[in-house]
C-alpha cells in the first residue's frame, strides 16, 4: 500500500508541474474565467485542486480536430511560383554550403591531388 501512496504523490506532482507550465506558457488573452496571474496563484496555492481547476476551467478551448498555433494563418494564394527560383540578391552567402570559396577549400581538403 505504500507504493500506492507514492504513485498518487508522483501523479499529483506531475499534474501540478504540467498545469503550472501550461498556464505559464498560455497566452494571457486565451485564458478563461480568471486572469492568468490569478490562475498561477490558484495552481501554486492549491496543489491538488488548483491544477484540476486549471485544466477544466482555465485552459483555452480547443475543438476536436483543430490545431492551435501561435502563428497567424497566412494564405499563399498571392505568391508566384517563379519567385522561389529567383536569386535573393544577397552578396553574402547564407551558409557555408552557399559559399563557393568554402566549397573549393573543402574539395581541396577531401581530394588533395586535384
């Protein structure tokens, strides 16, 4: 029976940590019922009941089948496919694999006899 008490304690701690960080990272304008700061206080002060209240009353609503994203939805209808094949106009390479001098030095290190 001691292991059951330990399991319940462990589950309570996991639930508390999950609810606390979920409330902490949730955008303030999406929180329901109470302001975000009050939800954090409820979770911290009422270690067993607070996380359950957060999960059922404070978390933002998500409908089944919807994806919650912090990135606003942008339509790609206005894009022209030929734009993706144009050079960017940058004189500085973005990475080492775009730099011709780096590629030549790398080739010389791999094949010294060339």
